[in-house]
């Protein structure tokens, strides 16, 4: 009933025997001693439940023995035995020492009363031991709770790390760091499975030699980690020395070998029943074995790792796919850009061929007329005018090509008589609809129905190009001949122009896409004609529509707003500026043809031309001569037109500068203002346009004309 013995220490043998007999009858084990020395010898390493000590012993004071017993066994309860003579002394010493003791008085009159005292001491010790056990259990549970909370926080932090760490290697290194810290292990490793080779490699580790971590490769089924990977099940080894699964691992003699390190806990990293890898740990630094809760923690962490690994893999795959698509897109864009420019060039070539056909035809007719005995100078002048018109249309086509990648800011502002545009377009296209068709035995007639129209603003050459292209399209739609009707009329604030043909017509699906760039139904066509026309009409703030029916021809209608042009008198005054007398003009151009041409343009105005073939020569002239106006080309070897302008303005800030260029530079306003250019003249330009620009520049000499001048020329 009472496992620990009761120690009886007294110098009287009868008392020892009486108490020993009583306690044995009550189920207690006893040890008896007559002296303090005997008592301490009997105690040895044994636990004593109660020590009954007489206050007077042959070899010393009983209270001194009591002190030694308490020192050796604090849980032992003490019962002091004292006669009447020593009772007060014993009680005083007990209170002084602070022992919570029980005493009995000798001689014993009632052994049952003595037993009651001893029993209370035994119960008190039992309660004390139980309390100690409960306290230890509470401390253990607190430690376990703190450890569980700490691990739970580690799992939460690991989950958060999934969203905060994108790099695959950093993520795995973080996870293995959590494993090593939480389990307090000497070595830990996270291995990933290579699906192609069926081997595992160490992606992150703690405590492993770097060379080992870099070189180790394990097949599925090889070693502890390989078995876990193959079976998809965990392994927990509590005794490395006796567990048969560890025997093959421990036979390795290489101390630095990964396999030689005894893996005592290995967990598969599973994602949807697929093994991505394993987490391995060796023994704890403390030497304590792993338990099931350690395995549960590692399983939870492996779950986080699985999601993170798969997410990182998917991210890397998506990133790779994105980069691949991005690269393919770049190649596609480059290819499409080249194709677009090729198609644009082909479309421009198509337009230029039409224009050159007209120029060549009119030039040949001009030569025929000149060879006649009595030339009709009115007809010759008309032919020359047509050639000039076709050349201007070619210049407009070049500008459209330049605008292919730009948004033009300049709005057409010439005075336009739309009926005159139609007449000009009909005459320009005559070689196509008349001469070429008659040569094929086909009759095509063009009928004009001009209405009464107000003057408007726009680009004569561009609108002529629109009408000409519509005539060309109509002719191509009438292989067997037919009639083209071009009508104009005023409609409130709008001007209407329609081109009607009796050709083959178009199905609805073609009508819907006719203005799309690169869409064409013609064999070998480029699909740019109608899209370019759409852009021209849009720049004129107008609309273009198509109505057609298969077998019944087509009607293309343009609607242009009536924009009242500035009065001719106001334009004349603006062009004249101040009265202009004979001036000295510096012409800078690396083209001999252009220098001579511009010089001849100046002669009728009474101005003197000084010629320079390059920028350096021009600056030298400016240093030694007084110049009233500088006309410079933009693109030249050595110094550019920008640099010539800057040099001229540095020499004389008031000298006006006209920059001549075939490039679309009007959009580069900051560069224009920075250089000091006053006026811009676009190549090619007519003699009248050139002379107008010169007179304007000289008439406004000394004024700040950059912004207005750019628009005016």
C-alpha cells in the first residue's frame, strides 16, 4: 500500500520494535536504526516516505539528523519523537528551523493514536508527491503548448512566405531553414524529383557539405529518402541502432556522404498524390528522439512546401511561356511591320506607276505637239499644267508614305474648287479609261454632272488623287466596258461628290472591309488604295461611303464640309508683308540641280543668289558677306540644315531662314524652335510656291515668324 519505507530512528530498542511491528501490520515497510550514523547509512539512495526520529540520539541531536534527511530527501515527511522533558525544546527548535513537522510524545500510551499521526504524515507526503507530479505535468504541458503555438506560427509564417517569396530557390531555402530551427536538427535537406530522369537532387539544405549537396543524386527507391519518394509514405525512426531500415544506411564508411548521415525522419512532399520530393532530417542536437507530433508538424510544412513548389513551378513555366510569346510577338511584329512597309511601298509604287503613266503620256503628247509645224501653245500649256499636277500628286503620295508612322498635325488649307478637281482628275486619268481601254477594244465613257458648289479649303492634289483613284477602281470593275458618272452637288453645309460605275459590284462582306488596310480582292493587289483614300478624306474632316450590289455596279460618295477659305486679298497681304526690294539670298544645298533650280526661281524676283554646296561653305560666306535671307537644305553631308541655321542665327539673329526638306519635319516643333528656323518649305515645291515663300520671309524679316511661318508655307 505504501511503497516507500518508513525510517525509525531511536536509541531505545523496544520503541523501535513496537513502531516497526505496528507499521508492518498497517502495510508499511520499515527501516530501523539506533543512531544517526546507522540511519543515514540505511537511507543510501532509497526514497524514505516518513522518518520517525527521536530527539535525543547517542551520537548526536536528532534535529541535526532531521536536517540531513531533509537535505537528502526533501519530500520525506518527519515525525519527531520526544519525551516530556524535551518536548518544549523540540517544539521550539522545530519552529525555529521552520520544518512543517509532526511530533509524538513518548512513551506511547495508544499505538493507534501514533498510527494516526504516521498516517497523516504518509498522506501528506503522498499529496505532496502528487502535487509535484501535477506541477511537472503542468510544466510539460505548458512547454508542449508553447512548442505547438510556436510551430503553428511557423506554419502560418510559412504560408505567408508563399505569397511573399517568388524565387524558387529562396522559397525552398526558407522552408528548410524553418525545419532545421523548429526540430533543432544537425542536418536537414529538401530534395526535389526530376521527372525526366527519375532522380532526386538536393534543392536546399542545412548542415550538409556544399559539395555533397551539389553532387548527390538518388534514384527512387534508393536509401531512406528514395523509399519515401517511391512509396509516398513517411518514415519515423526512433532508435537508429536497432531499426532494421537503417542498417544499409549505416554501413557506409564515408563520413561526409549524404547517405551515411542517419535519416531518422523523412516526409514526402505530395501535391495531388504526386511526389514532388522529400524532406529529410537527422537526429536532434539534444539527442531526443522524434515523436508523432514532430512528424505531423513536418507533414504540415511539407503540405505548404508542395503548394509553394508547384506554384513556383507554374510561375516559372508561365514566365517562360510569356517570354517565349513575347519573343514570338516581337518577331511577328517585326515581320508584320516589314510586311506592312512592303505592302505600303507596293501601294505607293502602284500609285506612282499610275502617276508616271500620266506624266509619261502627257510628256510624249507634249513632244508630239511641239513637233507640229504650228504648235498650239494653249494646248501645250495645258499639257505642261497636267504634268505639273501629276508631279504634285506624286509629292502628296510621298507625304502619305512619310505619315504612315506619324500623325500629321497640318490641316489642308488651299482654296479648292471641287468641280475643277473633278475635271483635272478626269483629264489626268484619260490614258487609263480611254486610251488603254480602246486599245483593248473596250469602250468606257466618263460623264461629268457638276453642280453649283461653293469654294472650300483643302488640298487640291490630295483630292485630285482621291477622284483619280476612284476612276481607276471603276475602270477595273468594268472589264467589258461601261459608264462612269461623276456628280457634285451642294447639300446645306456639305459638298457631295459621287462616282458611279456600271461594273460588277461588290458583295456585302467586301463592302464591310473595303477600307481596311491591306484588304484586297485584286490578284496581286496590296489593299492600300481605299484605306489611303479614307485617310485623305478623314484629314479633310469628311466621310466616304460605298453602296454596291453584285452585277449592278457601285456608288462611292464623298461628303466634305464647306470650310470658308481666307479671302484672297487677306492672303495676298499676308504673303506680301512689308515691301520687298532686291535682296541677297544664300542658297545652301549639296545638289547642283537644286541650287541651280532655286537660283533660276529667284531671277524673276530681282534677287541675287549666292550658292554654297555644304554647310561649312555657307558659314564661311556668312562670316564675310551680308546676307538678307538663308535658304538651306536639311539633309547634307557634314553640317546639317539645323546646324547651318544655328550658325546663321548666331552671326545675325534677325536674318530669316527657310529650311527646305523632303522629310516630314513639321511635327518636330521643339527642334525647329531650338534651331531658330523661321519658315519650312516642303520638297518638291513649285516655282510659285518657292517665290511666295521667299517674298514672305523677306517681307517679315526681323519678326518672330517661326510658328506662323511653318503653317503658312
